[in-house]
């Protein structure tokens, strides 16, 4: 996914006591810059837009731009400032992607493999006029709209309340997240013809029944305690592969940095949406 950090605005609403300590620049200020918020980018923006601006500093200034800015921040470090900026960044609810309600119920069902997107296949037999129904590109049109719009330039909120992502670890926004900073999606079925990503073919009612995705994974075992389909415990093992094991299955993982301010961590929900809903399901028909 093409991720662009639009001009990040730093509004320095500093207490009067902190401003009084500054040797050079007085008064409030606003910084704007493109790219990630890091100490270097903040200092560069402050130096260019405030410190070196005409009339920006007093004639008695004896500090560098960095020292002057750090004096204003007091006990707050530049890294802390960036963390604050990102914490206040506007985020798009994950539910906007599917547009099927705001309570995350549909998303919970989706990651459990239980929505109409995953269980239905295009057919001619549901209507008397033999018009096609359960067409993935039509039923999941909201996914393409979200990908072309909101997901391109805005940060998507991590769906940490879903059981699939629950652990003892929380992210910078206090949402549950994955202990290993990684997630894996797997698809056991292909439901879309003519995309070269499985053996589903037209006509759908004859040639796309229980079809397989392009296989890229050797699934070794399943932990039943983590299954959404059974209350049993224990493991199911697949010592061999393909027809002698679990059958064809396609998996794709994603990972993000331990640094909460890194772009891979901040935009992990965008990446999750792209991998699970847009690229593999909407584009390739894997469910």
C-alpha cells in the first residue's frame, strides 16, 4: 500500500513558564513538514520555519536552534513530542473498510471466516431470471472504494478488540495487539475466476465449487483452543502437504516495528486491511 504522511502539524501550546526559559524565540509557533516525525525533522523544521525566519530570534540569542527548542520543551524530549503528535493523529475506523456497521461484528465474523464474502460463491440459481448473484466484486465494492480513498492517505485504527488480535500486549493507543508484532492470514478456498490465483473457473456453478487457492504454504498443525469453529482442545497435525495433508492453502503475513512511532507500526491496520480484505480477497478471490 502506498502510505503517505501528509504535512504533520506540530502545535506548540507551551506553558508560559516554559516559554520564559527560552533565550531566543518567544511566543507560540507552528511547524509543518512532510514525512515521519523524528527529532531530526522537527529540529530542521524549527530551524527553517521559526529560528531562521526574519525577525525570529532576539539580538541576544546565544543558543542553537536545537538548544532553543529543547529549552522550550522542558522535560519533554523530542521523541516524546513525536509520540504525542502521532497519538493525536486522526484515524479512520477499521469498520469503514467493509461499511457493514460500526460495532466490529462483521469484522469479527470476517476474521473468523464466517461472512457472506467468504461463504458464498457466484451463482445463477438464486433468481428466476438467472441473473448472477453473490458476485464478489459487487458485494465487496466498499473494499475497493476504501482502498482507493481513505486507505491511501489516512491512518486506519487497529481493530484490537477483535479476539483474533488479543494478547497480553497493548499498543501505543492501549489497544490489544499481537505479542510478536506480526499477524498471518490464511485462505483455504478460491471463489473468483479468471484472476490466475486459484482453480476457480467459469461457469461458477459447475467449475467453482470448493476450489483451491494457489498453494504457497505447508500447514503443519492447528491449535484447536484457538479455533473459532470448535470448543475442543489439543492439536490437529498435518505431517504431509497438499493432497496428503491439509490441501491447498495460501498464507500471507505482515509485521511491524517495536517502535510505536515507526511507519510500519503506525500503519499496521492499513497493511492488515490491504493484505486481508483488498489484495487477497477482493483482488484475488481468496477466502
